[in-house]
C-alpha cells in the first residue's frame, strides 16, 4: 500500500514541479515558485548509504537557485545516519504523522438543499474559485495558490469544482487523477461560510464524479487530526498513518505553517 500511496504522491507533485531522479529518491524544483514548499523539496524514498554526500548535494542544488534546502524523509526510523548528518549541518527537524484516508465507496446521502449549487470551474468562474483558495492560509494563501491554481487548471489531471450558497461562491475542491486512482485536493471554504455543512455537499459531488468516471479509489491526505475527523464523517477511513521526517535549513517548519 505504501508504494501505491507514494506513487500517487509523486505523480501529484510532478504536475506542478520538475522531478529530478536520484538513486535515493527525487529532487523537486519549481524556480517560478520558490516559496511553495511542496514544489521545492528533496524526497528521500530509499535508504541512504552516503548521508554526507546526499546532504551536500541537496544543499548545493537548492542554494544555487536561492531556495532553502528541505527534505522529506519517508520511514525516518530507517534513516538515523541521514538525520544525524542533517542535524550536524544545522537543519531543523520534525516528524509529521500524515493520515492517509480512503473513501468507502458509499456516496453521502445528504438532504437536498436548494440554496446550494455546484459547478465545474471554467474560465467564466475561475476568478471566484481563485479568491476562495487564496483566502485559505492552510493551503498556502495567495502567494502559493495564485500560481498553483493556474497550473492545475491548465493540467488535464485536475477537475476543479465550485460550490455556491444562495448564489455566492464560497467553497472549492478538486479531483486529481492518476490512472485509475483519484485524490481529493484543495478543499476550501470561506471563513464566514464555515459551520453550515457545505463541505459535505462538495465532498458528495466529488464522490459522485469519482463513481461516475469509474475510478478505482478516492484518496485524501488530511493536513491534521481535526481535518481527518471531518473526513471520517463523510465516508473516509484512515487506512494508515505515514510518518515523514521533515528537515529544513531555514524558514518555518511545516507544523508552524499548519498552525498559523
């Protein structure tokens, strides 16, 4: 299961950042978005035999482009020498438990609400969707989403949806597709419209689309325990918790960004 999850993750990343393969994993780079953390990370997927060499390579690769060097380390318990080397070079380090959730294939049965309508994002309503996503700090805010949404909108692997409440655009979500696997991303609701249960309706719409289009699975990777519990209510079961090491040579940690 871990290989399937990581393959989906790397396919997702490759839609908005360039992948450079290494024997131990990948270097991801998007020089047009230096502040977009997920677009500029070394991902260590396999055991590292020469930690000092790898760390020096990654530092040089990103610093030459004036980007802060950062690592994601999968199965960090198997990489003690690499983590020691990172700390000795001044990297901050944190471990992130990342829940992985899988839809149970049952479309939510929600009471009809005539105040709610859902439409696909097109050129006509693109700006409305952008303003919603730019207002959400947890998914990067305007600095990240203004460029990222444009790249996603132009990419055939994504389908974006917009929910209106009494005609007002107030919620978004999207499907990322890779083969027969689908992943729900960019679930966002304007702060003043939260607490009305709108998220359930846009998740229901995503589920209907996934079922209609014949995907094998629908995955979601919630950013924290609170969001995980929300998705639990809408038919997503936590199938594993992926422990990821995150090392960073400056800037804020992921935990700081998620809690800001």
